[in-house]
C-alpha cells in the first residue's frame, strides 16, 4: 500500500478542543496556537491554521509515517496571508528520521522561491528558478524525496508543475538512511510579522511501494463522510441515541454523550451507510477513521472495514487501550472490482465496525 494516510481536519472539532483531539494518536506534535479552523477551509468545513499569529521557530506539526521509508511523498494545499519576510522564513515540509532529526527541509523564501536543504539549513541542495508560492490563495504543493547518501533526489511540484528537481544529491543528514516522520508549516521566526496568518488542508503522505498511489498524486481534496444510516447488521449497542449511526455521526467528538459499545466477551459487528460524495473525479483511496477506547481491563480488539457489495476490504485488527485514540485504514481499491474506487461505488459502500476479541 502506497498511500499512508490523509487528513482533511473535518472530524476533530475546531479550536483548542479540536487540536487536542488531533493529538489522540494521529498527530505527534502540534503548534500550540494553531488549530482546526472554520475560518478558511479549502475543502469541507475546516482547515488547520492560524489566522493571526505566526508559529515560533520550535513549533512544528509532526506526524509519523508508520515505519522507516526509503522514499516519501507529501502533499497539501497551503494559504499564506503574506510571503515570509525572514530569509528561509517558512519550512513547508521537513522529512525526519526515526530519531526526529531532519534529513531534508523544503523552504519557501521571501520571494516565493522554493529551496531544498539537507538537514535543516545545513547544506543547500537547490533552489527553484523563479517564484513558486504566492500569497492570498490556496495552492497545492507536493514533494517527493528519495533518501540516499549519493543517489538521493528531491522533486517539488506546485499545482502539478515541477518547480524544483534535483538528482544525484545527498539527502541524508544522519546515520539513518530513511524517513519515519514529517513536519509541515513551521516558520523560521517567532516574529508575528513574518507570516501574519496561514492555513493548510487536504494533507496526504505516500511511499513508493505497491502499484497504487506510489508516485505524485497531484492536486487532491480530502472529503469527509459520516455514517447516515443503519443496516440489518447492528450488533453493537447504541448509547445516548436511538440508533447506532446517530451515536457516531458527529463531526465534533462528544466523548461519553453518544457512542456504540460492545460488552466484554462479545464480538459484535455493525454496518452503516455513509453520506454521499459530492461530484468528484478520480478517487485515489478511501480512509476509514475511528476514535475508540476500551473501558475495562482485558483484551479488546477493533477492526474497521469497507464493504462493497458482497466484498470486504478488511482493515487491521487492532488492540484498544483505555485512552481515546484515532486509528485509520486506507482502502486503495474497491474490493468488489479490484480497481480504484468510483464515486458510485463509494456512495453504495458501507462501513463495518467489528469487535474481534
């Protein structure tokens, strides 16, 4: 599987509470004065951003990739109120090793040019020939880095156009020839005038494994769908609402107000219909996201899957902890056809939630 994860920020809530929810097993570290916001979303109801204050030098938005990668692709849509006024003023992307040390940093400078550095700003690898980033509009930025001491490479595309392409370069700044985590949108200066406001949305990461989504995906949007109906498969118990889907359809987590539960010693399964997609083009993948926990000692495993007709794309079987945690599974192909999902197939699909132990 090549598409590792995606995020559209529409299912956490907004403000400080939404930021806290993002840290429940999804993002490893977040800027303290940024949060999911309804101020300037690109897709859906929210983007991650800060409308008035620039982040400090040490503040990062960091997410792990789930393993060491020899090559990583990362894309997102960004909005800047203004171009940075400080030299090397905005770290768009930072690719880090398992020890959280930067391998490669992609920077937007005061003129909108994009540069790639080994480490943080240790060694300049190359700079775009002209300005690539503008202020006051969303633009899609995607970078691919191959990690090697000699045959490394960096390519950055803005709105699908290659603005920086480097080959045969050293893209490794540590003893580890790999990338295990990424950071996005970190400014070089704590000055509030460096960048007066910024937003990012529709974030995704991929590697070069497999046969699907293993190279540049291009400009993509992350659409968030919620359960909107029950089916005959309804083994879980609804708490706080009349039916199961009404317990898990909120965009803002309501903690212990509404939820579905499975008693110890039982292994129920429920399936739910989902809201329809708006009109879209090609679909790269479907990601199932759940927020769950166990409430007692003992084993409790959860498995979420996408059901298409009589076929199932089975998610990972995961043990739960007693802390609310987001977990996700990516379904790149429609299990009924073995080819990428279509809008009709997604609209007809069901979400399956199963306790397996």
